[in-house]
C-alpha cells in the first residue's frame, strides 16, 4: 500500500514539474484542497474526522470530496463497508488531494493551450 509520505512526495514532484507559466494558477486551484486535507489529517479519531468533514460540507468548503462521495453519510457507509481505519482513511484523503492536484495541473495546462 502507498503511504502518506510517498503520496506527499508525488505531490511535491508534480508541483516541481508543473510548467512555470501555470504554477501560480495550479497552486491557487490546489490551495483549498491542501487546506482541507491538512485539516482532516489533524483529526485524532474517526468521529472527529467525520465531524470535520461534515462541517466542511455544510460550509460548502468540501472541495476535498474523498472517494467521490458527496455526503458524510455516504462516507460513513463507505468506511463501514470497506472496514477502513483512521490511518487508511487519512492515506486515502492524501491520495484524493493528490488527484485534485493532478486535475488542477491538467486543467491549467489545457487553459494554456488556448
């Protein structure tokens, strides 16, 4: 299984390799994802994680929709069905953030083509 450290290294690599003309736009698009990811990673238990996720969702700041799930209830069901513990959930959170970065890079590069 991929670790948080390995995914963070991938995030840093992606940022280093981003075209310098697009880097500011990419960082701006990625910033809310990174902020939410870091906030979720600070949680010390599953209950706190879910509460924080719900708060982000209610404040319409849930830009980090882990696992393509829209609600906290869907996330709870996913966790129960997959029997995911907090450490695995945090790893998947970082992975989701990395995917958001990839999308921001792709989107910015596509904008530069026009």
